[in-house]
C-alpha cells in the first residue's frame, strides 16, 4: 500500500511472515485500523481473543491474592474511575485487609471529597480513611510554577501522607509492628507509556502515580490496571457493580487543579478555578453533553491579565480557557464542537459569577499537537 508521500505505507510478505505499517492503526481516527490489527493478530500471528472483562477480573483477583497474601494494603482514592476500580478489585481479593485512603489535598473540584465519602463507600462497603492535607500541599507547592516540578512534589507529598496514614491504620488495628506493605494504585497502561515506562517510548510527562514517585518509596506497589485502557477499566468497573455515575465520570488528573493553574498554585486561585469548573460541569450536564465529551479541563491563566470592562468600570482580570475534548482513550483527542449557545451560557455565567475572570476562551487544538491538560 502506498500514499503520495510514502512509497511503502503498508506491506506484507506471508511466506516470510513480514508485516508492517507506516501509520498508527491503533488510534481511533484511523479508518479500518481495528480491522488491520485484527487481521494481523488472528491471521498472521495466530492469536485468540481470550482477553475478556470477566477473565480480567478473575485473573486479577487471583494475582492480587498471590501478591498480597495475608498482609494489609492501602489504596489511595482520587475520586476518579481508575482508583475506584482498582480499589474495588483489591477489595474483592482481600476484603477488609484493604483500607482506602482519600487525601483531600485541596486541589479537588467542588463536591468531590463529599462524593467519594458517600458514593464509594455505599457502592463497595470498603473502609475509608479521609485525611485533610490541604495546608500541607499548598505549603509544598508555594512558589512553584514548573509543571513537572508540581507533579513530582504532589507525588512525593501523596506518598508521605500515605505513609502516615498506614502507620495510623496499623496502630488502630492494634497489630503491633506489622506495617502496611502494599500500596494499590490505579495506574493505567497509557500512564505507563506516557511516563516513559513502555518499550522505546519518550517521557512525555510524569503521571504522578508512575513517574513522580519518590526514590525512597517504602511500599510495594499493586497496580491491577497497569495493562488496561480506560474503556476496559470502565467495563471492569461495571462488571464489579460500581454505579454508572462513578464508572462514567470524566477523567480527572491525580495532581488535580494544580496542573490547571498555569502559574503558582494559591488558595485564592484554587477558589476561582473551582467556581469556574463547577459552572462548566453544570452547564455541560444540563445540555446533555457529559457523555459525548471525554473531559473538559478548565484552565486558569493565572499570570496573564487583560483589560476588560464590567459595569461602569475597567477591570484587569485573568482569562479562563475551556478545553472540551472528545476522545476514546486520551492518547489522541479532538476539540469538541460544543454548541455556541452552551458556550455562550458558560461564558456569561463565568464572567458574571466568578471574581477576577473577565475573559473566557476556547481551546481548538487537537491532540497531537496539544495535550488534553495544559501543564
Ligand atoms: P494529557 O494532558 O497528557 O492527558 O493529554 C491525558 C489524560 O491523562 C490525564 N492526566 C493525568 N492523570 N496524573 C494523572 O493521574 C497526571 O499527572 C496527569 N496528567 C494528565 C488527563 O486528565 C487526561 O485524561
């Protein structure tokens, strides 16, 4: 097969068992890409499709039992799908020897902490420990603007909080010196790849739960979703009986709103961003767009100001960027064509209701060349 630019865009030589393509059959925008892969796997390589969600659950439960044995584990919950599914899997495997830890680092969206406390526990019956660490994270992030540094700091602080929580759990259980050895994380395959963990892949960014772990980590990691993509994780979640609102929640990055503030993270800026984010989610849901859209980061350009006019006065406020995207698995994405009237409502509400914001802009870049998040 050839294109105008590539003399050999696709080739096969059955006798010599040679097959190759010069494009990405695995990304959703490639027409017939799945057929190409299926043909290669079934016909050329002789593979059989035994990878089903039921098999994954059974297989992982067995593997987790083998890894953890009769010891204790903790699992950090973020409020997102990945950690919820990882926790539910491990709970099925080891029951009440798992304690979930929810770190309220102050970088969460409005209502998120309450939702985890209520919904997750109701759905799984897992035991949950909530740690208020807002001051700790804000202090550690003071003065920091570099995105990679933010991720590393957040990864480190998370672990320090987990270590403290693990000591308290052991003390409360009254089991003497037996420390919690295992930490469960909802790391997915794309996180592994983008953190440079795959074969021959570049380190695009350090996802806090992979690339950002401190070197002196005391825990052994349990990562039951490490080989899965998001759509598979959602199906595993459904298989495990998690509620639809939890399974279909928009992805939210572990470092939270910290990587949606371009500039230093402060309590005041978080407050502003939380308010704008809540309006966007409310209006997208009202318009029935929350399933069609993969996620919609709302980004605060904290170091940029522009002149505006509101009421009778001149303002000098910050711009907010809306980043609605459609995607299958976050590896590639397109900007979502949100109807103008929905955008108009969002813009009016944000400029009227959120202090210090006098401009709302829309990001119309696909991924690549952009990423979904800004930092
Ligand atoms: P990007 O910005 O790389 O995002 O196109 C791809 C997906 O990953 C999420 N994301 C993160 N998740 N820790 C996480 O747990 C991170 O540091 C992080 N950075 C990005 C992002 O929201 C999107 O779904």
